[in-house]
C-alpha cells in the first residue's frame, strides 16, 4: 500500500477526502514540507486504514486518480511559475520611451545611437522609464563606470517628448551626486568616442 504519490498541491484536499487528518498540517508554512514527505511515504497506508473501501482495486483506482490529478495540477503550477519567471527575467520589452532613446542619436554624435554609446561605456546598464509629478516623461540609464581608476555608479537621464518623438539630455549623476556641465560634456564626449573606436 505504500507508494509515493504526486499530490503535494492537493495534500489538504486529499487528507479530507481520505479522512487522514494529519494532511491538514500541509496548510501550515514550513510544516507543509515535512507533511508532503510523510504523506508521500505513509499517506496511502493511512488512507487505507482510515476510510472504508469497497475493495483493494477500488482503493487503488481512487489513489491513482489522486496521483494523476496531483501530478497534472502540480505540473500546471510549475509551468505557470516557470513562465512567470521567464517573463520577469526576459521582460516584456522596453517601454516606447526607452526604445526611442536607445535608437536615437545626439547632435554631437550623429552616427552612433545612444544605445551604442551606453553599451560601450557603461557596464551592465539598466534602462527604465517613468514620469515625474509634473507629467514629464524621462528615461534613466544606470550602471557602473570607472572614474579616476575607481568604480562608480552612474546615472544618465533624458527627458522624453513622445508626442514630438524627441528627447533631450537632462542630468548626469555619479554616486547620486549631480554633475556640472563640464563633467557632463566630458562624459558624453567620452561615450561617443568609446562607441566609435
């Protein structure tokens, strides 16, 4: 009668249906892990003892159905969880604002996209778009750069006008400290040169 069944998602329902009340412990976080193992090892034996069955064949048929549906439902949850994980890792793509900035160019570097400039100069860049309280859309690019031989966190920000399909440079920060125009011009010039090597 002992057989490890695939009913982990259905443990508490199985416990009620088979009058094996210890299975209700599967509703308690962390305890449920132990209960799944115990029910996998002893569950069918307890179900046989706790409930009246027409025959051994009837018992085995019912338990096979529990195993089958437990497998299907557990597999379904794993599949859905896997899809959610893949979508969250890959993402659903960039926002239109990010795409506009990535594919756009700056006046002083007309033959190189902003994306090429960023990828050539900023390590592990992260792109995100948002909107200010004044309804100004913007794109932030964050990542690591080297400044005077030391790694620092950089943020480059562009304001986006999606109605006119334009964007303009707005800010440059190093370790959350806004930089002046001289530093900003030097950064953008280095980014352009780095992308055109």
